[in-house]
């Protein structure tokens, strides 16, 4: 999968997977495990709005993954 991006603009999110334990070549990650975490710990009440991003359930979300063997 492709490595995430980081914009040069100030206050932009860093979307790179810096904790990836596999290899990276040409901007592609392979052979390891990623972590589904953004570095922020949320509230114990998962229904709470954390950091102004909403509760995460205002609209349906479709997540898809492609795996190539």
C-alpha cells in the first residue's frame, strides 16, 4: 500500500505511517503491520466528540481494502 503523505503547509496532518515495521520502497509499504492509530487518545465515552472531529457516526462510512497476493 502507498505510504501516507505530509503536506508542507503548517498545521496540516501528517498521514505517514511512521510506526510501520515492514519495508518501504519507492513510497510503497510491504511485508509488515501498520497501526490504526492517529497518536491521540480519545475519551472513554466513544460517543463524545473528540478534538472537534465529530463522533464518527454522523454518516455511514464505507471502508474497502484491496489485498494482492
